[in-house]
């Protein structure tokens, strides 16, 4: 097991751990904006930057994906690191001046405002929604679109996603709450001939996706998106009628 | 036919020699993308038509680029027993007269550029002589190749065959000594010996980083794992002349041979060539080269009876600049979005599909057959202390003769610019030059005394990049140049990480403040502060080097930024700051500007300098354009 120091503290770390994991386990705080324990590291926000000394040279690395090594000396805070983190949060505050999570982080890092002309986005492009959908849900319903300054998270071609099961994991994981989902009782679909009522549905607003909800065979209340039950039922190898009743009627 | 021994290769060499030096006249038309853009495709058709019409028996072959972009379309002709003569430009209209001269057994002196008495060859013990004996008197007035200033200081390693062989003929490549290095490597050398030779040669990556190729190969060979890969980077998404593409189009086999040798040395059975999309000619020639090599058994199983197996797959990728970055390129090969990922473990250890992977630039690969064929000592005899061999350089921008050259490391930029690029066009003054593309720097003209050397350029704050040299004259505004490159990066960054995606956006806004005259000292300080975070915290080198151009512009051309703060663009480029006026001392009262102005902002009586109404002026510059005496100033 590698021995290392973080901010001077001697630590024995498990093999394969990242600096961030080890630091947090030892009560050392490093700010992050694109990290989630359940997801693969992404390395995009760059807030978690720290300095590592490998003996021969020191350099700045992102702690969320840098594997610990024997003899590593890590500094989580110094003048450069603080200046960089402040600039990063100032950049995010410029992009998302009204996103609460960004403002909280700015407060924490002692940044009170931005010197750049502001935009009014909410998404910080941390990619957590995309990763949770791919890595945990396994649906791969959404991804990044465009590049450079126009990058966005979106459903394929900004159209209805055929793979979204309406599980809401993306909604839950989004740090800036910019993904919204709501269930409606009177969904309508617009066809060439006119509008048709389709009843209960779950709407994933960001992904332009509307999933009809299955209703309980017994009480008629909505259970979950029909497509989600199909997918999950298939995965679990359940009989086709296994998910026909809501929790209440089952009991 | 399969080549399974060195003797087979020798036989094929004879075959190629016959193609290269036929009994008839051989007419070679440059047909790389640059040549085609200047009409070479039509010229080759016209030559075929005309030769048939005049019943002139000759062999017409497409060849690569000889680098003289300003003389294109170029045509070289070998008449049996006579020196080889280069002609240019030869346009479609010129063809009848041109062919008539050749059909009569003569020379088209009007279009002749230079003559070569012997073939440029690195491998032949005795270079092939086109003409025997002394030069005929009537040809003496055509300059000899060795006396042409453009070529005098060039040394061709990667481009050794460019313009001489038909890129679609493996036999011609073999005739010039091709695939002999591969035969030597796989039959006489161990993989370790090959790596040792490459390491000893001191070859460094030509893709921009300048990393030691031998070191990278060693790391990759030694990395734990079964499957490993060798990869070739043909992205070249930066603006410029397209050196690497031209190289690939002119001689695809040298790249392929290098890659196969690399595969043998590293222990890879599979190679990938990543080529950016929208580049059909290079792709076609490469595909053909692979087919030909496979047909002769130079790819596939048991290559040259050595037991070594190797296949190559071409993968067409996105055209974005960032797709050339190593981890983004590998993501592209894996079929994912071309986004960089952190590489705290080198890709030589954990790269494509997490296997050890060696990625090198096209030009790096093209050097390999020569290093193995002629030996590391020969190679490292060229260049400077730490930068060995040659570099292909594309010269563009404000030069008399835009061109593509290959020069030894250590060549002065002065030489490249003046002797090969021909210096600035008439009436202009060189202000600055740009190397290293969007991640390089802009340097003032006085720094032309720098030489081509990784360390020296690093010290000056720029880098060699992929080898583009852009000359910038006094008409350009350095604030505008910084804006141009930053705008490019905004569009080409992948947008994954915050410092680069958001940083480039803000950087561009800050620069734009100067172009519209509202820039301040505080903005300059903010640029510096922002640049620091971008350089230190961006995920890949695109973001890390993104502030480079603007920072060097500020460092060396601070006066221009200061002038913009005062609301003036000295070069008269930044539209919002332009105030045209007419210098009565220079004005000849010709009235051209009055007629040129689309909004009638200029008026006056014959015989005296007209007056310009700035309230009406839309800053289109039409008046400045037409004034012969440059009396319209900004
Ligand atoms: C934004 C960016 C663009 C790049 N584009 C290219 C390219 O077009 N061609 C290339 O060979 N290397 C390019 N590189 C460098 C590659 O990442 C890599 O270092 C190189 O291909 C390695 O080959 P070499 O060692 O032979 O130079 C680029 C790097 C960055 C950061
Ligand atoms: S709700 Fe849709 S997009 Fe969101 S995680 Fe679930 S499947 Fe993916
Ligand atoms: S929508 Fe939310 S989770 Fe997805 S990238 Fe944007 S901020 Fe992150
Ligand atoms: S530095 Fe720029 S190009 Fe590189 S990963 Fe970050 S956003 Fe993408
Ligand atoms: S948490 Fe490490 S880069 Fe975002």
C-alpha cells in the first residue's frame, strides 16, 4: 500500500485510489464540480487541481483522477492553486451567474463576483447526467453535442430520445438542478390530423422526451413510464405482467 | 507476386527502374492537393490530349509536389539521354506549345525552371544520371538544380521521392530504395536493435511536441500487456499550407514503411492511420499504397519470411483541430467523441483500448526508413546539437513565393524566409512571423535570426508545431492576429474542460475590447491572470497553449495594444477604429476614390484632393484599395 503525504500529513492509501478519495477519507477538503463517487472520473471542471511532487518534479494535476503512488507529496492548497480555482469559479460564475450551486462554490472560494460580461446558463457541463445515464442506468440516452463554446448536453440531434427510460437519475445527479422532469395527467400528442389525448405521461423537458405512464391494472393510478418497465422487466427477466400493478395494489 | 526474399525485392527494383526511366519521354505532373488547386488536374488531361493529337509517344505520370507552390502547375520532363527539366507554371493554354517543343525533341525554354543532371537519391550507391557527358550548350542557360537558391539549402529526407515517383506506384518507390530498410529491419535486426538505432538517431516527434521517438518506442515496447498498437497521426487541423498532407500525397509508401518498421520494433501486429476527413486524395493514395504493399506481402503474415505479421487500417476521423491531440485521436479510433482525456498514465503504456500504443506524426514515420536504411549516425550528422535531421516547413502568408521546403534543423528562419520564401512582396515590410500554429507564438521580424531548433524556439517562447511558417507584414494588426487565432481555438476546442472552453471565450472578448477601442490596462492584466489559469489547469495542450499567441503579441507588440486603447489601429485593420483621411500631399487628384466609394462619402473637384465625410463612410476600404499612390491613410 502506497505511503504518501497530503499537506504534510503521512497517509497510507489503498492501491488504485485517487488523491481525491484519499484526501476526503482523511478529512482534507478539495472542491470538486464534476466528481461523483459512483461515476468514472471525468476531469473537466479542473477545480480539484492539486500540486504533486514526484521527487523529480512538481506539477499540477486533477486529484479526482490522479492515482496515488508511493512517495507522492501532495499539496492541496497554495498560492497558484487558489488563484486557479478562483479563476475557474469566476469563469463558471460568468457562465451561470444564477445557478445556486455555482454561487455557493464561489462563496466558499471567496469569489464575490465576476469581471467578465455574464451569460445566463445553468448547465456547467459537468457531464454527470451523461455519465450516470451511461454508466449506471445503461441507457446512453443523452450525450454532448457540438464542441467549443457551443457544447451542450442533449438528446440525439436535439430530438426525442428513443433510449430515455425516464428514470430521473440525471435529474437527481445534476448539481445545478437544470434538468427537469414532470408527470402530467393529460398529455397530448400532435399528429398530422390533429391533437390526440394520450393521458398520463412523464416529460423529460431537457431531452424533449415524453413517456406514457403505465397505469395500475387495478386502481388506474400511474405507476412508471411504460418503456422503463419494459426495459427493467426485460433486464430482470420478469414475466410480462409482473409489473402490472402499483405498489399499493400489490400489497 | 509475393516478395519473400531480398532477391525478390531486387527484381522488383529493376521493374521500377524501367518505369522511372522509360525509353520514351516521361512527363511528370505535380498532382498533390496544392497542385490540383492550381489546375494540375486539367493540365494533365490537356497534356494527354495534346500528346495524342500530335502523335507524340510519351509516358505521362502524376507525381507529388516539388514544393514550388507559386510556380504550379509544375511539370518535369525526362527525355532519354537528356537532363531532367522542370517547367512551371504550365497552364492548360500553354500545353500545345509545350508539347510541340517536346515532340520536336527540344526544350520549352520559356517555361523551364531548372535542370537536374542526376536523380536525387539517398539510397543509390551511384545516383542515376539522366544525361551522360557535359551539359549541352543550349541547356546551359537553364539553371542547374544545385544552383537554384530555393533548393540550395534544402535536404530532402521525407520528401526525397516527392516529385520523382508516381505515389501510386510501389515499384517506383522500391526502385528508389524503398522497403529495403524494412527488409533490413526484419531480417537482419532484432526489434531492440531497431529501437536502439532510432533512439541513437535522436529523432524527435514532428507533430509539435518534439518528444524523443526512441524513448516513446522503448516505453511502449516495454509496457506490460499483450496486444499493442502503432498509430500514425495525419490530422493537421491547423490553418496553413498542409505540409503533412502534401507529404502523404507525394510519397505514401515512406510513411507506410516507417509504420511497419515501427510495428516490428514495438511488437505491434496492428497499425492504424488516423486521417482527418475531407481529404480524399491522401486517403486514396494511402489506400492504394496499403493494397499494393499487401499484394506483395509487405503487409500481412510472415513479412519477408521473418515471421512478423502486421496489418494497417485507415480510419477517417473528424476534422477538428483537437482531434489531432493524442488521447482525442485514440477516442476517435475507438469510435467515441474526439475528446481528450487525462493521461497521467502515458498512452505508450495505456492508450488505444487501454493497450500500449505508440502514436507518431506522419513526418516522424516518414523519417524512419531513412534512419534504418542509412543508419543513425548518418541521420544525426544533420542538424544541431539536440535537434537532428530535417523539418518540412510550409511557408505562407506575406511572402513572394509561398512554398513547401525540407531543411536541416538549425537552418535560420532568415534563410527560410528570404531564400526560399523570397522575402516580403514589393513595398511591404516584414513585421512578424508566426510558427507553431494556434498554439505557437508570434515573434517580431528581428527574431528571424532564430534557428530551427526545438530548444531555441522554446526559449523564444514559441514552438515548431507541425512546421508552418506564416509571414506577417506591416499591413497586419497584431491585435487582429491574436483575435484570429483565438477565434479559431474557440471553434476548435472540444469544450470539455472549464479553463479552455470558458477561458477562450473570455479571452476572445477581452481581445475584442481592443479591436473596438475600449481595451484598458486592466484588461491586459486580466488576460494575464486568465492565461495563467488556462495554461496551468486546462486538460490538454490545446487549452494550455491557447493564450500563447495573444500573450506573445502583447509581449512583443505592446505598442499596438496601447494604440488601440487610444482608439487607433495603426495598421488600419480593426474596422471600428478606422478613420480614413486623404493625404493631400500624396494625392494626385485622380478621382479614383470618388468613383470607388459605394456610399458617396468622398467628394471633390477635379484638380484638388477630394474630401472624405467620415459620417457617411462605412469603412469598406474600397477607396484605399484603388488609390495608386497610397494617399488614403488610416
Ligand atoms: C490540440 C492539438 C492538436 C494536435 N494536432 C496534431 C496533428 O494534427 N498532427 C500531429 O501529428 N500531432 C498533433 N498533435 C500532437 C499529438 O498529440 C501527438 O503529440 C503527436 O501526434 C505525437 O507524434 P510525434 O511524437 O511523432 O510528434 C496535437 C496536439 C494537440 C494538443
Ligand atoms: S431519465 Fe433518461 S436521460 Fe435521464 S438518466 Fe434516465 S434514461 Fe438517462
Ligand atoms: S445538465 Fe446538470 S448534470 Fe448535466 S452537465 Fe449540465 S450541470 Fe452537469
Ligand atoms: S483544453 Fe480545450 S480542447 Fe483540451 S480538453 Fe479542455 S476543452 Fe477540450
Ligand atoms: S472534480 Fe476533478 S476535474 Fe472536476
